[in-house]
């Protein structure tokens, strides 16, 4: 008798397939099939709103069109600067808060939970209520800014110089707790004996920070930024509700532009090519980033 | 002066400083949320007064407006009506309006509930099965499969929205509860599998092996021994899936309209006379955010794991 037969019922192999099968099938049907379909459409001149019209194969035309369009590069630039500022601010503030919370004062569990609340909320609903806070006539944000420093009347959402900052502020408000939590986990993972040894060697507090704390927390911070980077590259909901990409196209991130091309102009072929390019970008950058991250971790 | 040199035992002064800064940050960061809750209890006039009113006479106008449709009437018409039957009718009449019927909010809210619970149940159930298999069996290409499952989360939703839109139109799933439940189940599956695998890895194999030696089959051992052991993890995972479905906007706004629309695309469309009705939006937001805040507090011990797909466990 084989070893497996010693228990009754299905073999482990059968149970394994039975358990994994449904998940893989569902992902193939609702995730991979649409992606393959999108890739297929990206080589055609298909318009999803024109039913009955046979789409024609156009080769790489859509890709060439996307890459040659100046407006697309503008959107990429908007997306890149949004990512740069949000990640930078969230890294600095998040790490700072984590260092403070790590001093284990009374009540820090409760405070952590309170600080974390914004990131659990619906981004779209957050976008809506920030339009109220940013309202140039009655907004609380404008009132508070003027309370501390008299700027007079200003419109965060209506001005094309301020709108990019409006979305950076909301994203930072919402997601700083994310980097904070992950950095905090990093700080708590540092074994105490490292500090004890450093103290025996009479290392200053500053040296301990630079040579022990920072290197230990860095992989965690990088992981947090990876998650935030992917999310903000895809950013859609909060910004749509806050500025709907405007004024003009000052805050029109890649995803918002994609939605306009796909669901307002119904250029399915063209927008699919754009979607594929975005997907390849995110995937490529993600992979390179993970490799760099792992190298840093190894050191 | 801060004379302590130690990271392990910060001086009480540095502890106090840290606490003070954190408290200030917590207060500032909670202002937007509290402001929205306060606005929900203002009347329409006090919500648009400047400077913003911190002290105000509480009113339920926002909640009444959220749940009703109203129309403006002439004073003569209002006088000709029988006296109002209840407090909310009186409140609406004082604004020279009459209630014409319930608003769509309750329907949208219950859509969020149905789709949220349905997809959460499905993704946790399927996720638990897959996670168990990944945790216990030698699956060919295990790492590749796990990475594949995770990578599905990287697609921008808009990128797959068009094909799904076309597919759903063909299958008759567009703007239906079932369609949205399936979609959210799939989006949540990656999270469910990764989180639950972490939790299952922590349950010693010996438990189910002992049960199997006692005559349980593998399936019985899974359902009667492993699942009860994994309950905390399953509950935490379920809350994360629920929060995602509850908050999701991109698919909801693109794929639903009349029948299965959830609350997030609906709340921004609450419009009063002459612009947005801020107390009503505040009321909708408050009712919508309340469950998430409660869940967050319940979940606080597992937050870190949930937001990193199990990558960071503490």
C-alpha cells in the first residue's frame, strides 16, 4: 500500500487541484481573458459603441499613435509628478511619525488607530468631501490657511497651478498612515542587542540612527513605496471626484485620460493600446524596483 | 536637555515630545472627517456660511434630504395642505417644499451591502481553499502561480474595464448584482489567497495530521480542524475584502447605472437647489464611512498584514 492511501477520501493531489482550480479559473476568465482581449483589440480600429461594424486589423498603428501623441506625454508627466511628490511626502512624514510612535509612550496604540482611519475610507467619497473643504467661498481648508497666513481668496481646484497640489495634499493626507504603519513594523523588527552593542561601543545616538535604525527600516520603507507607487500610477477614483482631471487637463492622470478615451470617445482600439502600454510600464518598473529592493535587503 | 543616549529607553522628556507631536498630527488629520460628520448635522444655510461655523444649532435636515426627494411649492399650495404628519415633513415644509418620495440612497446603500457581502463570502471561501492548498501541498509551479495571482492586482481597473464591459453586455451581466459580485470576488481573490496563506502557514500541520490518523479524510480535516483554527485570520481577511468592495469606485461607475449602482458613485450626485446639498452629502458620507471606521478599529491588530498582502506581519 502506498503512503498516500493510508488516509481515507480523496488523495492530496486531487484535493489540491479541487481547491486551487476555481480560483485560477475565475482569474483566467475575469482577469486574463479581458487582458488578452484588450491586447487583441489594441491591434484593431474597434469602437465598442458601434455594434455590428467589423473591426479591422491595423497592426501597430494604435501604438504608434499613442506614443507620438504629445498629449499622452503630458499626462505621463502629470502622473510622474503626482507620484514623485506623493511618494516623497509620504516617505518623509510616514517615517517621521513611525519614529515618534516607536517611543512607546502611553496611548500610542489608540493614536495609531486614529491616525490610520483616512486610508480605510472610500477614495471617491474622500474626493467628494475634499471639494467641500477646498471650496473657495466656504471651504474649511481655505479658511484655515488664511487663519495662519493671509492669502486672500484662492481656489485649490479651479486654478491650474494649485490643482496638482490639491490632489497631492489629499493623497498624502490619506496614505501617509500606510508608510507609517509599515515603517513602524520595520522599526519594531530591529533586535535590541544591536543597540545594546552600539551603546557598549559608545556610539552616539545619531550614529545609532544612521548605522542601525535607517538600514533596518529602509527595506520596509521601499516596500511601502512600491505599493503606493503602483496604486498612484493607477490613481483614478479620488482624483476623478476631486478635480475630474481639470482644470483643463492639469490633473488628468494617465488612468483618467484612459477612461475618457475608452468610455467617452469610445476609441476602443486606441485606448486598449494605451492600456497595454500602461500595463507594461507598471509591470516593468515594478520588476526592476523589486530587484533593486532585494539587492538592498541582501546587504 | 535630552541627555539619554539610548534608543531602547527614551527619556521621559523625549517620550512626551513624541506624544505631543503625534497628538497634534492625529487631531489635524481627523479634522476633515470630523468636519464632514459635523456638516451632516448642519442645516443648508449654516453649511455654506463663512467663516465656517464650528458651533451651530444641530439639525437633521441633511439626513432628511438624503433620504427623500422634494419639490418646491408655492406658499398658497402649502397652506392648502393638511398639517404635516411628522417632524420631517414639517422640516421640509418650513423650506417651502413637500416630500415627493424616497430618494435612491437606501437602494444604493443596500446594493453596496448585497454586493459587498456576496463578493466577500465568495472570495474568502475560494481564497481559503486555494490558500490551504498552497500552504500544505506540493503544487507544481507554486511560486509562479502565487505571483500570477498577485499580479492580477496590478492591472489598472480601467485597462480591463472595456473588455469586461463588452463581455458583460454579451452575457447579460452588465449592471447586475451578480455581475458585480463576480467582479469584486475576482479582484479580492488575490488578497484573500495571500493573506489566508499566511494565516494557514501559522497553523501547525500536526493538528490535521492527528485528525486524519483518527480517520478523518483530508476534506473533513480541512473543514472541521483547519477552518475553525483559522477563524481569526478568516475574519480579518473578510473585513479587508468587505472594505475593498465597499469602497470600490472605478468598476462601479463604469459598469453599473440604474440597477446595481453602489453608494460611492451615487453620493457625489446628491444635488440640492443651487448646487450640491452639503449637509445631505455629509449625511451620506457619514453613514457610508461609519461601518468602515468601526471595522478598522476591530481590525487594528491585523491592519499591517492586510494592507501589505501579508508581506509584513510584525
